[in-house]
């Protein structure tokens, strides 16, 4: 229902701004102007000065002059959610009437347009009434109240920050010589990253390594670092690896290496100043845990009993910590779909896949920009149940669909299948 203004009087015009269905104050409101909707957008007044009423709620005061003709107008707000993205425009209708006319909503009966006319632009009505935001809010409330918590792993792409091309990539064939723990077959290191976490790594082919009595073996792909011939011990130093652990979360780590012989050994140490090194098993000890922002330095020491023995082999080490207190997403299964069929022995019902839906990933991580590829779950991602009877079980996502009906990414859905014990998702992925 449109707001009504009276000629010769002041009228307060309000607007609300939403982000992920929650009221918020935008970075900047650039312009607020009044336009004549009946003449196709003639500027009538402005710019007007917006005033903050409450969180996410602003107003302007339009002093409607006596010279204004009764009719339909709209106030247009041009604003910017954050400094790094473009501007948005919202429009709201104002019906202006003479003082002698009752202030009831006015509808133009001579335009011969269908109900819902909004300044000759239906999209303006969708934006003005914030329909996409309302849909996202409704879906978000439903997901928060009934959704199941899952950890999500996403396959990295060339646009993922910090990835490296894996040494398992071959010119003659698409297959590595041995199982690749560096990229898990994705061809980009580290292969998969856990949503809501920061993952850092040092691999056998990282450019910042310092090798002492060790060398890179390039005979077999993926490449691994071995002790130099005749050497009993040697070290691999990673150099500075930046990290940011704002919430002081505990770390997890995983070393992918091969001792080959029982007499081989591989020991990992860490440091935050490149002076004092501690065993990696003490990574979360008080006074030693890397918190805040800084650099981690890793030192891998390999040893063998005899120079004739086969060397231990280092491939990659990964470290990870949560970025938020709840580093997971929520998913929800709609009503199960059945397909009935008539067989010789009677009626048979088959389930048509097990399908789940969730919100765009920016709903769970405010650092992800809405309506961008980063907000999508991609093919070959997988998740792990956090609670319930399937806790710890992993499932692969397939047949993904994305809903952008109103030009806004509101939800995504996918089918799942249980990960089998012999698959890389179960055996290798950290």
C-alpha cells in the first residue's frame, strides 16, 4: 500500500535496509530524490537529507509544495552496502492528494495497466518491496530452526587464493604415478578446503622451501623430497606462512609422508618467530598456539639408520583452524519425492534421489560477497554430519541447482550419495 502525502504539508518517508534478512546500516546513502511516476520519472525534489531513525531504518522529510499536482510520485534511494561494491537503487511510491481529499491510497484508473503497476517497472516493485530479502529471511529462519549442521569441504579452483599447481599433472596421461595426497586428484594444491576454516600448507614443491641434505625427487609424480644420497639426516624449512587466527581457535594438522622403513623417522616442528621451534604435537599448548595474525614456520627433519637404506619421503603438511565459533553450514531435506510405477506384481514406489537444500554460503560467512560464485556449493564438494545418527558420515553433493528467480541468489539444492570407504573423500582428504 502506497504512502499518502498532502499538498502543502510535510511528509516523512521511511526506508529499511536489509543484509541477509537482517536490518543494517549501509556504507553510504548517495542520493534521495522525488520523481513524478506519471511522467516517466521527472525530478521533482532533491536531493533530500536522510536521517538515521534506528538500525537499518532511515527517513527523509519531503515538504510538499503547493505547486505540486496531485498524482503518483516515488522517492528513490541510491545507496552502497559496502565500499567495495556498486550502488543499488530502491523506489517507494507516494500518492499526493489535495488537502480536501481523504488520505486513502490512490490508484490510477486511467493507465489501463494491471494491478501491481509500479512506476512502469515491475522490477522496481520487486526491489521496492524487498521481495528477495523477504524470501531469504523466510528461508533462513526455516533453516536455522530445523537445519542439520554439517562440515563442508569445497574443491579448490584456479581463483582460490594461495593454490599451487600440483606436480602430479602429467603431459602423457591424466593419472598420477601414485595416489596424490597433495591435491587429491584435483591438480591444484591443497585440493579441498574446509568451509569456515583457514587452511595453510607446505608441500614438496612450494617455492619458499629451504632444503638441507635433502632434495626433490622428480622421477615419480607427485614429486617428493628425499634425503640426499649418503645423508642420514636432513631438514626441510617452509619459510614464513601467513595465518590469521582471530578467535584463538585450536589447530589441527596432518602430515602426508612415507617412512618406508621402520628405522626411518620424520619429525615436524613449528615456530611463530623462526627462532623457538616446538614439536608439532604441542601446537595447541598454552603460550605456543599461533593466535592473532602472524607467520608460522615449519621445520621437517627426516632421518634413516643407514645411508644404504631407502629414504623417508615428504609430500605435504597441512594445518587448519576454524574462523568462526560455528564453522559449519546447515542443510535441510524437503519432503521426500516418490515415483509410483505399476509392475506385474502390483504398485511400486521408488525414491527419486535424496535431495537437500541450503542458503547461499554468504548466509554463513559474512566475508563472502552475496550473489557471486563464491556463495555457491560446487560439484564434487562433500560434507560430514556434525550431529545425529549419521555423525561422522560423509556425503558427496551432485546435481546442484541454484535459485535466482528475482535476480538474487536465494537458495541452492543438491542430491547426495554416501561416500564409500575406498573413495578419496574418506581415505585421504584432511
